[in-house]
């Protein structure tokens, strides 16, 4: 393996860096989504929505205390600022959660573009080395072969990095889209039920 790495020329070093970064980000994101799945608490979210509909806002805050569920955190954050701007607080909380879910995806997107380009760059430099060896009266077969090997190896490595990275990138983007849809649904339901709960407070003469 090291032998082929050296044959690829100097372009192999930035390709190696790309592969290490991509692998690190993919592992980090996989761990992140595993933890997100474990911390999901649909029953708690439904309980919070039920309390909200009944106007039991204090119970919502108490029930969600210490939770790691993303949706529950968003709802509680919105409710904690409902006297001033419920929608604004919800929007800020949603943005923060989605930003956390999209973290490092830009890095993967960059590597998907850069790795094949580095491979092409290695191909061009390898061909130039081979052509340079052919300029002499007696071409050196070793130099020609070395240039061709560099051209082929860098192209293969660039694609080998980009292909699994784009698969992982699309998978993580799909996870973000699914989470966004779920958050949007729960937030919309929460806003509707909040209005119902607020009306019940008003009927009971409780200031909200």
C-alpha cells in the first residue's frame, strides 16, 4: 500500500488528508445520530403537547426539565418566552437544533468536490512527467511508466474518497430533512395547542 502511495506522487498527501478528514466527520456524524435516536422521547413530546393544550404551562417546563430530546427542548424554549414572542423563540430554537444537525456537512461537501479535482490534478502532472520523458532522443521507460502510474493512481484514489463520502453526505442530509419535517410538524401543533391553552387560561381568569 505504501508503495502505491509513493507512486501516486505528491498529490497523494492532500488526498490522504481529505480521506482522514472525511472519515473523521463521517464517524462523528454517525455517533451523533445514534445518540439523537437514543435521546428521542416521543411520549414526552406528546405529554408536553397535552399539557400545552390544557394550559398547564408550568407542568410543561417541569416535565421537560433535563431532557435531551431536540423537539422537547425547542418547545420548552418557546414556552419559556411566550410572554414576549413565542414564534420568535421557537424559530431561534429550531435554527439552533438544525445547525447542530448540519454540523460538518459543509466539510463533506467540500471533500466531495476537492478529492476528484485533486485526482485530476495528479493525472495532469503525471501525464506531464510522462511527456517530459518522451521529449528526449532516448525516452526513459521508467519515467514514462512512473508518470502514467501517478496519473492513474491519483484518479482512482480521488474517486475512491469522493464516492463513499457523497453516499454518507446524502444519508446525513436525508436525516436532517427527516428531522426538520418532524420538528416542523410538532412546532406547528404546539403553536395551535398553545392558543387553545391560552384561551383556557383566559376563561379561568388566569393571566398568561
